[in-house]
């Protein structure tokens, strides 16, 4: 067997990025030119939501063939192995009822199917485009998980030897591993999902286990911005930030990054790059060296709707703006004049300052906080907000 060096990069493609398969293929091709590569994939956008919906329906077993057919359409050109997985999914949906413990086990297995099918599908696309690739299920490769849901953790030390060996086998055959995100397997042998948005975390753990030179998270349209583009368009891109600030932003609810992603990379000293599939010029680097240049970030926390099942937010309700920066003292110095002028209450978070802002005043407060704009021009309020 020829000697293999450590992978240059772990590249994670999220569900939004996989909605543009040709762009995703180009990104992989570009990264393979600069060194060896491992790819981690999420389910395609909306697939996990569909699996959760079908599981919530009493008639799930009766609609299983219809659902599997629809899922096949979401993955055009799916290789034969993918159709075997779809047949397995149909069988699991047919047994979705039963005793509580077995039902929960099957639920986890069903939810993991989005990533399994996505890995098979994308590996097939890569292979047909001239980049030999092999789908690799993270649980079968030895990814060990403790806990459940958003509190679950990957046991890197117990996973490392077996997982690294599985990756080496694929790479030694001249193939790019396409690894499933989102789930692993418990010590007892059960499939265990890691919570929504956790494929970033799997990518970070994979990079640490194989000692990659860099991890890259590819987002569909945007990388990191000072303020969520869903709330304020044109806010500045964040070029650099520290592991500390990235983890704090994730804990505060920053949707771009799962906070669990950061720790394995920080411990291993592996930089994390967050990029946009839409533009190579949009990039944010997370590393130790960024600490002195940490920006100010604004994370918006929405309150719960007025009544259960409602998505409408009364104008009188308030949102919490969690503002993070180089230090809590620096954030306070920046926020205090604004808070005093607008008479906004302040409270102290673990490593942040939190402003409580009435919904009707959210726009002017965000515009005041957005001190820079990107090349698109002045910061502006999106129509959908």
C-alpha cells in the first residue's frame, strides 16, 4: 500500500450548497488541485424536514413508497446503492410504529437516511465528473457518539483509530471519501443523530481525527457577516475571528456555525474557513491568530410566538440582540451610548452584552450597529424581514 500523507482539507457541503450541484462539483475540483481532500455532506435542503414530517404523520407507513419516490426525484442520477437505501427507508417507515424504545431507534435510523442518500448521490456526481469518489457512512466508519441531540458529543479519541483507518482504505484506492454528517453510532451500536445543523460539527471532528491542515464549511449564499443577512442586507463580511468568538456566537444562536464545531479544531490547532458557494471572494477564517482582530458580531434572538402554533410576532414584543466582540468591556463601550440614547435595557451575558429591543425599533438599532458595508453598497432592510 502506498504511503499517504495527511489530508490537506476537510470540505463540508451543507444542504443549501448541495442545491447547486454543479457549483459544488467545481468547488471540490478546485480544492483537489491544491491537495488531498475529504468531503463531508449534509442532506439536501429540506430532506431532513421532510423525514421529520413523514414521521409525525400517523399514515407514514401507508405513504412510504410515495415518499421514497419523491426522495429519488430529489437525487437525480442516484446510483444503485442509493436505491437500496431507499428500499431500506421504505422498510423502516413501514415499521415506524411499535414500542417506545424501538420506535426511537428506528426514528434515528430514518432521520440519518437523508445524509446516507446524499453521500451516495454526491459521490456518484463526482465520479461521473472525473473525480473518483466513495460514499462513507460515518457510523460504519467508527464515529462514536455520546449523549443525544444538541447535547450529543463525538468521542474523538475512541473514534480516531477506526475512523482514520476507514478513510485511509478509501484514499489508498485513489478515491475521495464522501462522508455523512449529522450522525454517528453509540457504544451500544445504535444510530444516534447529533441535532439539526450538526454536520459542521462532524466535519470539525473529522478534521481533528485525521489531522487535516484545514477545515472548510461551504455555505450556500453567504459566509459570516457582522449581522445576519436575513435581518440586514449589506452588513460587512467578517474576514477573521478567533475560535473563542466563533464558539460564543454559535452558543448565542448564530446559525452559520454549530458551537460544537470549534473545540475539536481549536484543540488540534486546525484553522476553520467559512466560505460561500456563490463567490470565492467571500471567506471568513477562524483561528487562534485572529484574536486581536476580533470584530463585533450581532446575533438576534427571536422571542417565542404569542400562542402555540403561530409564527406571527406581535409588534409590541421584543427581540434580544446579543453583541459579541474582542472583550465584554469593548462591547459595552460601543453599546452604552446607543443604549442610553434609545433607553434600551442591557444585561450581561457570559461573554457578551445583550440588548432587549422592541420589534418596531429593531431596524434602526441594527442599522446603527452596522458600521461598515460591503461592496453591494449601503446596508439596507430586506423585504422579507
